[in-house]
């Protein structure tokens, strides 16, 4: 089958959200791209308008590869396609103008979100530094790039309420693909709050802990305990008589916790208690 027909089939499958089918079609397409010298932009294949247009089509094919990989839970494939797209995104013949709210910034932001959801914060910051050092992007004015950047900023500052307000409603997301990370990011948020709690308090009522970790009060204590230990992998939490006791490996640090952290958790706890009393 010709590259043109394969590409048309790929576009149709992607529009119909048949992401597994996209993955199968992409294999022969990439072979055709190699035959036509379009898998990598070079000086030789980007010296005319027609050639640049062909490269833009190749770029779109790789973007569909990245998105369909992500949406079919093929994270290794997603990473590989992002790597293959880098030479296209940095090519000034293909992208002569600064990018803002484009498919390019969407995919880059999804990669940042992927790194954040996997806890790869150091790699996240390396990528972010490259973005800020490039004149091609304006993070603050781009709805896609600003999303993971602000999310990470709130996480580092401990602004858990702001993060929860963003994550609890998918209408706050810049695009539907972001929804793929919601559950993972919510778990990451809960894990960060849980770590702060065990470093700040020796004991806390289970009902308050549920509120702080954004779990419903009607959830049974047994189910809540199971989630804490099995999903969040928190150890040293003892559930007894309606309270949780934290056993830290080095309890001496509890007296040396950052005062801002204590104030933050206290404020959040107070907020949770007020919400509970209203309900």
C-alpha cells in the first residue's frame, strides 16, 4: 500500500479513536517514511517548499504515533515518538515561527505531565530548562505548557487544594489527552500529602485524614486503610480506635519540620474540618 493510502487510513483510524489500529498501521508507514527519506529532517530534504510540506506530513504521522501510543497505554512507544519528534520541532524550516497552543506544545506538555505522573521530577526540570532556554516557546502564554508547569509548582509549594480543584474536574483540562493522567496524578497528590502528614503529626483522626487525602467520609475505615497501605504504599501507619498513629523511622525529625509545612497542613486540616461541618 502506498504512503498516501496508509496515511489516509491512519488519519481515519485516529479520528475514530481506534488507537490500537493506529499502532499497527504506523509500522508500515514508518518503513515508507524511511524509503522516502522523511523520518528525519535534514538539510537535503528540507530545501524546498514541497519537501518541507512532506516533512510536515511526516511530523503529523509521528504526532499521531505519540498520541495513539499514550492513549493505548504504550508509554515506551510514547517516549520513542517524542524523541523522534524532537528534530522536527527544532527544525527552523518546518517551524519558522514561535509555537503557541499548537499540537507541538500539546505533545511536549503531555510528555512533561507523563514525567510528573511517574515521579521523574529531575528529568521534568531538565526538559523544562530546555523549553525556557528556547525562543520557540512562551510557557506562561501557552495553555498546554503552562498546565504541567503550574501543577508542578503547586506540588512543590504544597498547594494541594489548588491541585485538587484542577484534577477533580476534567473540564479544567486543556485537552482530553490530559485526562489519561488524572488517576496517576491524584495518587501522586495523595502520596505527597500523606508524606507531609506523617512528618508533621504523631496521630490524627481517620475522618480528618480522609478529608485531607480527598477520600469520601462514607468510605469504610477498612477500605481506606487498604488503599493507604496497598495503593499509596505507606508503611508505619497504625489504624486503631478511629485514629491513625504514624511511626516514622526517625521521629526526631518531627520536631524539626519546616514551620511552613506545619502551617500548611494545619490550614488544610482546618479547611477540611469546615467543609465536613458544612456537609
